[in-house]
C-alpha cells in the first residue's frame, strides 16, 4: 500500500488496531475502566502485580503535604532485586537480558543470571569502596553493559545514582558532581563513536580537578584500551576490582520512597535541576507503561530502545522498565550511521527486534536518506514502533509506519518528561485508534488537563497549558537540595496541579496534540536545552558583551540553537572575520556544556531587541532565525532595531 506523504500534514485518518493485534494485546479497555473506577486502587494493584515487595505496603498515596507526594510509603522493596534476582528465581536465568552490540561490531549476550551475578559483584565492589545507603555515585559511561550494571549495583545497595551523559563536558560533569556531592565516579577509558575512540577518563580527571572535592574514588571500565592516567589510591580498574569481589550479595529492602536516582535536566535558568526519583512508585509506573504501551510479551519479544542511559528515556525504558518486566533487549553503543547508514536496520534484522522505541529526529534523518537503505534489510520482525522526545510530525509518523513498519503495525507517540519519570500520554496499542501527530490520551491512572493561563480548563479545541491534575506514582519527588525551586517551577502556577511547561490542545475527539514548550526551554533532537544556560556560557567567553539564544525550527533536529552575540567594544576587531568569530563561539559552547548544545549559528550583531524595561524579545529573534516576517515590534524600546539586526545577519 502506498500513501500520499504530501497529504500527511492534513492527516486526520485514524488507524484502527488490526484484529490480530488487538486479540493478542496485553492491554485492554478494562485498564481504563478500572483506573476510572478507583484510581488509587488501580495503582496499588499494579504495584502489587508488577513488583515484588519485601514488605508489602498498606498505604497507596499520601498527598497530605502537596506538592510532596508519597506513594506506597510503608512498603519496602529492592529495585535491583526486582529487575534481576526474582527473574532468576522464577526460572528465567537463561533468558537473554541484553544483546549488546558494540559500535566496532563486537557483541555479547548477557542472560538474567549473568547480569544478576555481575550486579552482585559490582554491589560488593561499591560497598568495598565505602559506598552505602544514600551516598551519591556519578556514572559517566558510554552505552555499554557496565552502565546498566553500575546503575543497578548502586540501586541494590540503596545508594543514589546520578548518570551524566557521556557527551557532556568536564564543566557540566563537575557541576553535577558538586551539586550532588558525589563520592564516586564510575567511568571508562573511552567509548566508540563514529568509528573513533572518544576518551572519557581525561574529562573525569578535569572535572574532579574543577570540583569541590567530594570525590574519593574513581572506578574505570576498560572499553577501548586507550592510555589513561591512573591516580594511585583514587582510581581503580573495574576488571581488577570485580575479580576480587564476591558474587554473593543479599538485596536489602529499602523504603518505597527511598531516592533511587538524581538526573539533571535543563530548566529556564542557567543551572540544571537535579530531578529526584523514588523507588517504589517510579518502578511501578516504569514497568506498567513499558508493559502496556509497548505490548510487551517478554517470552517472545526483542525490544530495543535507542536512547542513551544518560537521559531519562534510558533510565525508564532501557534499565528499569524492561528489566523489571524481564524483557530481552538490544543495547547498542554507537551512532546510527557507523560504519554504514543501514546500521540500525542491520541490528533489527540481526536480533529480530520486534519493538522499536526511538525519537522523531532519528526518523527524520532516515527519511532524508531514503527508503532504499532500510529496504536492504529484513525488518519483518517488527510489530510495534514507539516515538518520544518531541511531537512527531504526521509525515514522519506515516513514513515510520510504512517504510520501517511495513504498513500495518501500531506506532505509539509517547509524551512524558524527565520529571514525570514514565510515559503519561500515549495510545494503548490494541485499544486506541491511532492518529498520526497526536500523542492522544492519558495512560490509565494519569489525569491530564489543559488550562488557560488563569487556571480554568480550556473548553473546545483552543490551545492551552498542559497540566497533570492528580499525583502519579513516578512523579519527581523534588529537585535535589532545592525544595523552593521545585515548588516554584511546577506548582506555583496552578496550586496542586503540576505545570508541565508544554502547550497543548484537544481535538474534537478529545485527543491531545502537543504544541511545544511555553518557556525558555528548547528541544534539540529530543534533548532539552535551556536558552539561559547557553547564553550564560556565551557571555562567559572573553569576547562577548551580551548574548541571546533562541530555538529555531529545524527540519531534522526539531529545533536548533541560534545565538545572537554582541562583542565587547574592546574585542570588536574579532568581528571583522565574522565566520571565524562565530566558529570560535560555537566551539566554546560545545566545550563548556557539550556538543549537543553547540549553536547551529552564531550571529554577531550590534544590538539586541529589547523592551523598554530591558527584556530581550526572543520572539522577534526567532522570527528572524526562522526566516519569517518579523512580528509585532511596537513594544520595543527602539522599533528600528530589528531592521538593523536583519541587515546584519544577512
Ligand atoms: C519535553 C521533556 C521524555 C523523554 C524525552 C525527553 C517534549 C517529549 C514528547 C512527545 C511532544 C514531547 C516536551 C516535554 N516531549 N516527548 N511525544 N510529543 N513533545 O525528556 O528532556 O525531560 O523533555 O520533551 O516538550 O516537556 P525531557
């Protein structure tokens, strides 16, 4: 069947689940019914059914002190045991947990029994280094099995992990180490990316030198074999330490509300926020959504989520959800186009992947390359596709379903955030008629609404602000060390309703369409970046007097970072070679924050558009960056400014 992709933007068709799919689907309409009848009872039942509790809970939700929620808070469990030991005890020890595929082509299969054994050793090793309950451990690793082992080992002993994406700079790592006062960093000599070794250990050494001094030890995984400096007494090789560690380790129970991890994400200010997640509630919703949204049949499915564990998607849908559910999954270390542009599809064929979860930006890059690349591989094993990170445009949705999925399998678009911990809005395959471009409906047990700015629910199909009206099990429990910021950012606006920071509207069928961020947060390739953070990085450069950053729409990455910079008068000579100056500033941001934050363009200008009170009007700069007619300039202090800037950026 061929589709008219040209008309996809007008796509209003619905795709009914095929009867065959619906007949075998894990989730049915009754999930909505039971959640509607008794929301808390529904979550309690899921928590009991999906997880093993060392001490059963009797209380489901304590919301007596909003916005600080407690779920299942008189219960105790061990998250790692839930992801490992109990599967082995149930006789599933020989099931493959991870099909690991390294970028250079090395691969290994790790069963649940082997993964459990490795995590036990790692847990002993961590305890040997003096890590205990509540201590923070930074993890700065490539996408290799040891990243997953590290997270689970930290969880097993009741410590708290803070995974820092391997693409972040030493400054970013140092500020995260300091904010959480981490005692240990787990890293590697390097990883493979785009066919080359990228060293990680030197970045860790730099970060520790810059940090306030909380780090006592560094554990180093040998992945690439490149030379690294070893600091005596502080640095330890993973393989040496594991060899010494015992394979016996009892999983102690921890309270359901015990913090499981901190994950930093960009906000509207320059300083990233340490989002804190709990144990019992988080694992319940991660497991519930992983099972029902992805229609997981753990005995037969091969699941692959392409996210890195450095992001929340990797936490919930590579580590905790799939492993709690006993899934078999693919973990791939490298980039999609190494050593050839069909690498992902080769992996799907090799492991017979049946469920694929990825981001619209990746799908759009593949669209650009053309269907002949995926068509060189047999993708018939796929039976469900998922999307996350930003709105998926109907054209990409249709392409994904047809070219990758063969035309008739479900595509689920999942809306959620680092803060929500797990999927909040998505179709349930087998139940929901699918609508390309819309994330559709709240998952069972989650309550979503769209409000006007003054907090009244939007009537009809107008756009408004997305809120979650009731607490949910995997909600963030706070911002590390900053309860005020937690209240201010998410709860001040609408009382005890959670303000997500996204615009949204409901269509005539009640389906939800996400309209993008309503704050100064950009979404580049499904990753969240703060305009303020990049602006403060730019003004930290000795040449810069002032900077303004906007997210401009981009065909592949969704949004791209575009910066406008005024040079200091004393540095004005650098403006003579605009290309060189702009390149210098782009590089500076990449070194300070990480390559993902590198601006697509830096324009050197003499002025920025400001209101009479001195506020930069980013909206006008966005018009310019997107090549649109400049909008209303009447509130500018000097209305001719945009004219001048437009001339300069030409
Ligand atoms: C922001 C959260 C959740 C994991 C990846 C990103 C945007 C995410 C969708 C979607 C429309 C989406 C939102 C949200 N977003 N998924 N399916 N449709 N927008 O996590 O870095 O915490 O970013 O990503 O704007 O607020 P994150």
